C-alpha cells in the first residue's frame, strides 16, 4: 500500500508540475510554439490527461521489465514520446499545432517534472 500512496503523491506532483510548465511555455513562447490559440484550460486539461494516462505505465508496468538506469531511460523516453504524440493529435486537430510544438511541450514538461522529482 505504501507504493500506491507514493504513486498518488508522484501523480499529483507530476500533473501539477507539467501543467505549470505548459502554462509557462504558452505564456512566454505561445507564439513560437503555436499555442496562442489554445486556451489555458484546454492546455492544462490535455497535459493532466496525458500525465494521468502515462505515469501508471512508468510506475506499475515498466519496472517489471527494466531496472536501474535502463528503467529510467526507457520510462522517461517512452512517456515523453507517447505524450508528444498525444499532444500532437489533441492539439493539432482543432488548433493546427505542429508536431515540433507538441514535442517541445512534452520534453519541457517531462524534464521539469523529472528534475523536480529527483530533488524531492
């Protein structure tokens, strides 16, 4: 039960941090990333859903197959790629967001939450 509680804490932290990073990216680089047309509410919603869908795989499925540095690399890269694809589809359809913007959003959000997670 302790692992599950740690997961819920990590999930809350991840969603909060990644949403925060998405808001910062929109605020300061929204024009360059073509995020200007996306409302903050929708952006936060997409980021929260992506994190909620991918973090369980990183916590409950991937550790059964990998450990140590291999686990960290595979988990972070796969989660970042899956979230980038999710953002690409979710944001491109109604807002015409290019895939490089989705990749930038995913890399920045995941790097930020990973680094803060290491520090905590």
